[in-house]
C-alpha cells in the first residue's frame, strides 16, 4: 500500500515534511496527529466490539442449536 515510501530517498522525505509544514503550519500538526490518534483508537475499539459481538452471536446460535 505504501510501497512508494520505500523508494523515497532522504531528500524526497525532507521535501515532503517541508511541504506538510508549509501547508498545515507548525501549530496545526500536533492537533492533526492527536485527532488521527483518537480516530485510530476509536477504529480499533469498534473492531474489538464488533468481534466481541460476533463471538457472542455465534456462541448464542450454537447454544440454540444444542438446546434444540
């Protein structure tokens, strides 16, 4: 997915960082990083809850099959 990053040299990486700083500014980058971290945590939490609900549904279906 991010294979292009492996092909980047140090000069290209510095240019990308400078471009990001120019576009967003130094004060905005920590806010962006914080919001990305929160979004990542919420996504992981949602995945965990979905897996837990899926396990509960499958175990309840198994219990229904056994009781029948």
